[in-house]
């Protein structure tokens, strides 16, 4: 919850997405979105314009069916972070239909960035992302990587393509936030100066991730020593979110033996905002400010 002097921002109900149903993704709506976009009366103006395309995606999500996008309110938080950090290399974990890749990729390109990687496990969602990036003229700057996030990170690193991350946006399978961050630490992709932005840290919440990025080096070292005794991080999540992607990718597992780099020093803060439906949520902004020797 916000601190005693922190005020919640106001949500503009006029821009609220349609009601989030019990089944709210991977039911054909992602392909419906493509048909909506490419048959849109303003398609000529949408071509080559990430901003106009994002407006059309928002229109679909308001008037047709809910989409699990980061949305305008939380999106502005990350765009401001991009303008501040000016990342040469930005990585997002979880792309869905490409809303964040369009919004943040456009901002990173304008900030002088070199490359934006969008990692998406679901091959159909990745195809939607690539189609929309091409439509917006961002396909030369944003590269979509298909596959499990940990596998994709490891492969990009092994191929020498990815050797450092300046800014990372986490918005994929919630139990994987912590283990994927630790993998990036272990590969030295995360170093002092790297900034992390983690979505959905209030709705549905991510206690293991928040505990990790808010812990001291001493606390992380102690936890690392006890890791063989701890349970999988999935146990901290309701089954609705733990099993969210079973239909499309099957049962997911975590490599809980990855140790990361507990010597990294983080400063972390929650920025309160809203889901595009108007439900309160927050983005955890974490800055790597040093490393103990």
C-alpha cells in the first residue's frame, strides 16, 4: 500500500478496458485483434506509427475484448524510466501481443538505444508481436525471441548477442521473475547501473521477487546458503497465476538452483498505478547501485 504521505493517482474511467473475464487470453482474441487492426478505417495512418497502432489496440481492448497489456498508466512510468536511463540494450520478459514492445521499443529507439529484445514463450503470441512491429515500422529495432525465458536468455548470452542489460521489464510468468533475474545476475548481464521494472507487483503480486530485490546482501547470502531447504517459488502464488499458461505451454518448472549474484546491491521502490481496467497495481523499480567485494 502507499506510504502515509503518498497519494494514489487517479484513474480515468473513460479509458478503461473491457471487463476482464475468467478466461482473458489465448482464446482467439489475439488473432481477432489482428483482424481488427488490419481492417481498421485508419489503417493507412496506423502504418509506420507506433502511437496510432497503440491507440487502435487500446480501442479494441475497450470496445471488444480485454487484453492483458501494461496499459497507458503503467506504460508512462516505464517510458519515463527509458527517457531517464537511455538504455542501449533493453530486454522485456513476456511480450503477449506486443503492446509493451511497441510502446517501450519506440521510446528506447527515440532515446538512442541500440536494440530491444522481446522474449515471448508462446509462438502464436510472438507471431502477433512480429506482425504488429512490422506494421509500426519497429521490426528493425525490436527483435522477438521465441521460447522459454530462461532458455532464451541463456541462448542469447551463449551466442554472444546479449552481454549486458541496461534496462529490463519483467511481465511474464510471475514465478519466473526471481529465477530469471538470478540467471541474468549469474551471467553478469545485470551489473551496477542496470535498472529493473517489474509489472504486476500488486495485482496479482509477487512476494518472492519483492523479497529478493528488497533484501540486503547479507540477507541474500543467508538465503542462498539455505536454498536447498526452500520450496519452489511457485508455492507463493495462487493456482490461477501459477498455472496460467498450462493450456499453451504445459506445466512450467523453475531452476531453483540458480544462485544469481547475491553481492549485488539494489535500491527498490514501488510505483503505484493502475491496470488498464482501473484495478490498482504497481511497478517495482529496482536500481542496481553497487556490488560488495
